[in-house]
């Protein structure tokens, strides 16, 4: 099974926040300022998605969080 990377999606449709390839400038926190790809002037989180922008289900997010906790514990 391929490992899913979790991304944060902005209402403008571009990645932002703490996503590995955030398209938003840094402001108060990483990836929470203006978008580098469009006229969006502030990152507004709408959900978690995979690297293709496909929304992740609640169960997928919970599984990823569990895996991350286990990684950090080791």
C-alpha cells in the first residue's frame, strides 16, 4: 500500500498551511499568508487532502495520525 501524505487545502484550491509543498507565503505560521499561485490573500483551511488534492476521509486521517504518533514514539 502506498503511503499517503497529508496536505492542507485552502479554499482557493491550493495547498497551504503545514503542507510539504505549501503554495502560500509564510505569515504568522508556515503557509498561512498570500497564495503564490492566485490572488488569495490569506490561507483559509477547508480540509485535509492527498497529494492529488483528493479529500481524505475521517478514517484515513485518523489512520495517518495514528501512524505518525507511532513514528514519533520510536
